[in-house]
């Protein structure tokens, strides 16, 4: 009997009740995930599919490595996953990106890094590989296997010289990324079992330019030699709500075709739940904010990664320069948001897919299991 059939017959859902009680019992002062957005800019990347497209980060002086280290000490006993990413910037454009990674791993905190890879140099690789033994994954957002497609999909002006002290032209970006990924993989292989906890992931978003069988086969052949996981998915709608023009139709069918073709492949993953890029409206409250926080480059604390930009400054619940992270986690400002409605009060229906899925599920459980 299916889950929906059981509900229709009025069978009590012990599993659902268990998950609901676990979520309600969670201590919001002990986040499961702390996300850092330390980046200053995106070099020459101007990705049309950028989730934070057209939404600048909050102004302010960038956090130093010692300031970030102090925040990590305040949540170390909680052992959250520390995600280093950016909704509208590349995280490794921080002046000492490798230093941030070292501070995280030296505390043996779990780490998830999301990067384009252009700035993932030997210092970053060393910080990831030689510190800590807990879970660690680095996801390189590549999206293409040919230089021209790469430049076009990421909006790179190929004849421009990269700013901020780099002498490379935009046309070199793809080759630099491939070289950095390969060097990282080879360094991991040399370390053997000592680096087995580090997982290298290649993320490829599918567009009209790269979703054919030939393009996907080329991507698998190119990246399975230098990564532990090669992941295919369709992009979600950017925060500005403007639909992408180069996302093909019949996305669900395409994903299931790919999933069937690579069924059982040791390294290939197809995210079949990414076919629909539109926002879900199946929930009215944000439940995931009780389990996570996001801290931007200037120390502002937000309920989730999607709103850590100037457009949603009203959702900032404090700044780590004026209050400790521990205080902010239990502050009245943060707790007030827990009961706010997304559309009327928070004004931010821009969940990423993870949060959207959790919010929809918890809302359904609360409505279905409450007397």
C-alpha cells in the first residue's frame, strides 16, 4: 500500500509522526548547517543562470580569517556541516580563501565547498587534503566540456583580462579550471587512504547546448577520470524570477532517460527531481531556517543562503561583529522569523531545491498530523 493510499484510508502515519516530532524537538541554537559566503566578486563570470542574478551582496568590510575562526569555535561542539559557497559571488575570491578552508578543517568540521574552480589553487587543495578526517566534499560547477560552450554558458568576456591582479584572459578560464581539478585529483590520489574522506564532485547543469547524448557522453568520459562523482541536473529559476531561455523542454523525460542510461554507474548521478525549475507554493512558512544560518562576507547573518543579498536585507537577524554567533542563534530577531509567513511577512519565496523540498514536506506533515 502506498503512502497516499494509507493516508486516504486514515491509517496513522508513524513514520511521518516521527519525523515531525524530531523536527519540532530540534534546538534552533544547534544548527545542522552553517553556510559561509566569503567571496567578494565573481572574476569574469557573468552566468545568466546565476541564482543571485542582479542581486548584489550587502556592503561592508570583509570578514577576516580570525573573525571566521572565532565563529567556528562557537559552533564547534554542535558539529554542523560548514558550507562555503556564494549566492552571487565566488567564495574563493576572499583574500585568504585557503586560510578559511584550513580553519574549518583544522577543527575537523565537516566541509562542503561549492566553487567554479578557477581559484582552487594548490594552497586550497592542500588545506582540504591535509587537515581533518571528517566528511569533506568539493563541488566544481563546470557545466560544459568545450571551451566555447563554457565561456558562453558562464557569460565570460573572452578577450577581457581578469581583474583583481590576474593576468589571464577570459578565454583561458576553462583550461585553468580543468588543470586545477586534475591537480587536485592527482594530489588526492597520491595521498591514498589518508585522503579517502575527501570527495571531488563535478556538477554539470543541463542546457540546450550540452544535454544531447553526445555531449553527456563526452562529459562522462572527460570528468570521471578526475572526480569521484559527476552529477547532472537542470538549473533552477534564478532569484529574479526570469526564466532561462536555453533550458530545453521535456526535462523530466530527459532526466529519466539519462538515469536509465547510467543506472549502476559507479560515478554518475542524475538528479531526476530537478526537471521543474518553478517555485513551489505548497507551504506558507519557512521551517528550514530553524536548522541553518548563512553568514555573508561582511558578517550579516541570514536564515538561508538564497536571501544573503542586499535585496533581502530585512531578513538579516544580526551581525557577528556586534553580537556573537551564539547570541544571534537564539536572538529574538531570529526566533521572530520562525512564525512569519513567507509571502506576506518574509517576502522571499526563493528557496533553493533542498530547502523547498524540506519546507513542503514539513508543512504537509504539520497539516496532516495535527488534530
